[in-house]
């Protein structure tokens, strides 16, 4: 076993590591190492930061594009519209004021544009040049290519959102602190949406679970591990909200990775999405969770 040290709790024992394949781009395999104590899981080895861009070079990496080809992509766009409404509802509910909002990893800017329509002053960070160009066209203002570039402006925000982005970042402690310092010191709210490797769909699909998405996802946070990370850096979990559509979407994608045909992927994915949500109704382990930190 490769050496493992949990960046959240410091524990050095991992349980049942297994190999996961990068199905979308490189076809290379990476290990998933889960901390025995807090259930944080790491993708190992991590590609070097200067190489990670190569793993995003795919037409299929739809979270960065606006393609509408194929049934799963069409479904993605329907779910995105609904998800955007839900995300805005979470922001409105937990923000102390309707002021400034930063979306990190804003992709093509869909969520930001909806926020602005609803009265928010918006800023965005997007590393991908092509996605950022689309977003800048959509919202008609320049965006930042990195968190570091934004830090230089000295701006602080009432709300910072990362919708399925934090799992892509290197050095979870430094990244969490960096975000915390971008919040206004009084009443700032940090919102992270993360896949949950303890969900029933994650356990069922295991190495085929689409939300492992190695090596782009470097971290896989259990609810316990993200709570520990926040508390270590003096923030508190104010709320945890399920994203129930993700169980269906991720299960359908996972069926595809297992080699199921389109129709089978749709029906099996629907079934396992339903089962996952049903189980999560009892233990809270939904496929994806939104964490609100204060
Ligand atoms: Zn741990």
C-alpha cells in the first residue's frame, strides 16, 4: 500500500483501497484511499499541478461546456436548470444579506447569471480559458482565471459558492483557509456542494461510481470529514442540504461506465438513484450534499 496520510484528521491508516479508472480522458487508473477514521478519501497518486490540465481535455467533460448532444447531456441540462433554482434558494436562505457573491469554478457562468438577475453583485473564478470565455460572454464582465488573481484585488464576499469544485482542489487545508479569508469577516457564508462517497450509489457502483471522476476529483469528502476540516479552520456547519437529483444523474452515468446500453443505463440508473435517495432518507448519506458553513 502506498503511504497515506489523511489531510483532515492526520490518521495514517486507510481502508480497502481500490483502483478507479479515468474513463473520460486518459483511461489511466488511480487509487482511492479512504481514511479509516473520518472517511475522507484521496485520489492517489495526484497528477502534478502542471499536468492536471491535460486531464480536462475532453468534449465529454460537459460540466465545462454547453453541448446538448445525447440523452444524458439533455438530462444534464434539465437537471441544471432545476439545480440552479435550488442553489439560489439555498443562497437566499442562508446569506446574511443579498450583497456580493463569488462563484469559484463558475464554468460557463449559468449560475452567476441567474444570481445577478436576482440582485447579487457577482464575481467568478474559472481556470478553464474556454469555459471562462463563454461565461464572460454570457454575463458581460471579466472573470478571474485563479483564486490568487482575485486575492490581489483585496475583495471580500458575503457568500462564496463552490458547486462540485472543492473536490478538484489541491491541498484541502490551504484551499479551505484561502476561501475563508475571502469571506467578509462578519456574517460570511461559504457553500460547498460535494459528492458523498458514503452514499448508497457510491457504495453500489464502487470503482464505476461516476462521481469519483479520477484524477480530476482529488478528494472525496464524507460528511464527517468536511465537518472536521471546517472546525479545524474555525468554521461551523450551519446546514446540510441534499441534492436529490444527483443520485439519478450519477447512477445513470455510472451505469454507462459499467458498459450498460443507453436504455439499461437509464432504467437501472433511475432505480439505483431512487434506492440511494430512499436509504439516505434514513441516514442522510445522499449522493451529493450541499454544506453551508458560517
Ligand atoms: Zn481522516
